[in-house]
């Protein structure tokens, strides 16, 4: 074989090898897994000016690529635990009652209630802690797609509208949020349809600020060690603090022990299916409720 042909073969083989190596490195960069646990507490600033402390909750977070599951345990509650999981397509949630606390209750209530939907951001609802933990530790894939137009993790609106946000992310392959400034768009969505706010808030305002105060590094991933979310309210007297959340990650490791990210249940319960309801049905809270044993 002529030397020139030999060099061409050598060049093509090396180019092909470089492409394969580059492709594999992209796969490795996109693939990640980790677990973390910690405590989240909060404060509510009520109209009278009093500050009401929220009971702290314990959380565990399991993440593998774009799949995740969050386990929340509340103190001094009838609920034993709550879980929300996402398998990359569908969101599942469940709330399990403490069997000991309802042992003498008659008639015996369902042991658990759950649901599934096509949401990508956990709903605040009765567990406001859940979406805050998600934002801090499991929101990477969502941020990749949403860019700078985000569904607020703290929103209690019936229909959660995306709002502009200034997002700064960690400088690693995982790219969890370092800070987020949520900017209200000047419309009130609380009742499900947009209503223009009264001046001067009709042009928008800073609605919330998320920030990471301390970070930790595990296996090349940067995770928050301490984080806060401050939510503000547009009041007649000006922008006022509404809610504050404080999170601490106690332990983290670069492995995920879960292979299934759908919450497990047992006993008699009810499943609410929100996947195929229309917009109007969502506003009216119409959905399919199915009793399930197991």
C-alpha cells in the first residue's frame, strides 16, 4: 500500500476513533446519579406582621439522569410520609397515613392517596416543601428545557403559568441551579385566568429569589449544602416577604439505590388520574378517582 494511502487510512481511523470517544464522553456527561438527604424548614409572614414557623421536614432525594424520587417525612403529622416521583414522562405522587394514628378511627380511612399527571414541576399544594427540595436537587433536566421561562416551584395557582427568570447554574456537568430570580409578569393567575395587576405591579416585580449559600462536591458533582427560597407578595404597602424556606443537605453520595422511581403503596388507597383532563376540567378539579388495593 502506498504511503499516502496508508496515511489516509491512519487519519480516517483516528478521526473515527475521536468521534466515538467524543460520543461516549457526551453520554457520560449526560448520565449521572446521586442521593441526598437533609432538613427543610420555613417561615410564613402573615398579614398581621407575625412570623409563623413551619414544622421542619426531613427529605431524601434519589436521582438518575432525568428520573427522580423525593421522600418527605413531616413531624407531628398524621401522614407517615409523602413521595413524588418522575420517570422521565409521568409524575407520580402518594401520601401514606400512619397506621398507628388511625388504628381506632372508624370507619377506617384509605391508607394512602396518590395521583399521576404529565406535570414536570411538583405542585405546591398541601406539601409546599416538596417543590422546593425538587428545585434544589432534582431540577437539572427541567432547566435544560425550560431555559429562562420557568414554572414557579412555589406557586399555588390553579393553573401555573411560566414566568421569566434569571437563572445561574452550577459550573459542572450536573448544572443544578446556583441562583434564580423569578420575575412576575404583571398578571395575577391565582384564579386560573390572568388578571392584570394594579399599578405599579402591572409591569412586573421580583416574585422570588432562590439562592445556594454553601455547596458540596461528590464524585465531580456540585450539590447545594445550604439553600434558601424567599417568596414575595405584592401588597398595598409595597413588596413584602411572604414565605421563606431554608434547606440543609446533611449527606450526599454519587450513587442511586433506586431502579424504580414510581412511589410504592400498600393497602387500600385512591389514585387520582390528571393526565387526560382538559384545561377547564383542571380548573374545576374534575378528574378520575380510582380505588386501588395493593
